[in-house]
C-alpha cells in the first residue's frame, strides 16, 4: 500500500471530473515524495493527449486558477490556494513520448521516473526500479544520455543528493562531469532557477562543494 501523504480527496475529485476512458497518470516528484512519506506540494499529471483541455475542465469544476504554459507541448498549470494561504500546483502535460513507459525512461533520475495511474493508485508503475533506488538512497540517471540531453539535470542531481542525503553513485558522478561542460547551452533562466533551488535547499554549502569537486563552478 502506498503512503497516504498524497491529497487523496483531490485526486478522487480529478478522477471523477475526467471521463473514465481518459488515461491520466501522476508522475515524478509527487510519487517520489509519497513513497518517502513526505508532504506533497506539487502534482504533475501526464495524459496521452488533450492535457490542456483536461486541465481546464478540472480547473473550471474545482474553481481554481488555470494558466496555459506551453500550447505546443500541451502543458497547463493549475493553482489551488489552500486555507492557510499556501498554494498547490497541478501541472497537466501531454506525454513526451509514444507511451508512458517511454516517457518515464526519458526523464532525469530513476527516483523521479515513477508513476501512478489515477484510477489504480495502489499500483506503482516503476520501469527503472526507482523505488529500489529510494530504498538504497542512491541517485541514478534514467540512462547514460539523460544528463547529456539536458545538462541542467546535472545540477538537479546534486541538489537531490544533498536535499535527500542520498549518494551520487560513481557512474552518476561521471555522467555529471560529462554533462557540466554543456551547461552554457542551457538558458540563463533555467540555470538561475536550479541554482536558486540549490541555495534554498537544506545543504547549499555541501551542494556547492560537490559542484566544485565535479568541476562545475567555471560553468
């Protein structure tokens, strides 16, 4: 049985709002944090198609804010303000690959490459054994190309390792070293956002030390 830190009432509402024949999956950090028993603040949903219309229908029914993020990539963000003033972000996006498993395999790290079918929340979809890596407390890329294809993921790996207290495997460190020289290819905005997340984390000094050791500071 999965941990109950997921907002199950909200997930039930979303499941009821969308047609029964509409596949919808919760993916990424929300699944990871639920397995760790941590509070879940952001929810990422993927659908095979028409993710933005699905998100708009959910927003209209729940009476929450809807923002188109990327029409070409079929992505929208919903923002629900909680009674205590905090905000819950719900992103709806189309699959970035022909099917869910391919989409998960194209992600950054195995611990972020797990999913839950919204209609079968007790069944974990985990093609890369991310749950095992959670238990072993290690950071492992989904593939050798994961970081080279998107170099900012190298910074994210360091952030995850220090925030969770996990180990960067030797092969992960090597892939980070290879990806860091490609950081100049990443937009300044994305680099800024990832660095700010590192500095806002629980171990910013440790993260920056690792970044220096791996040769990332010049970039």
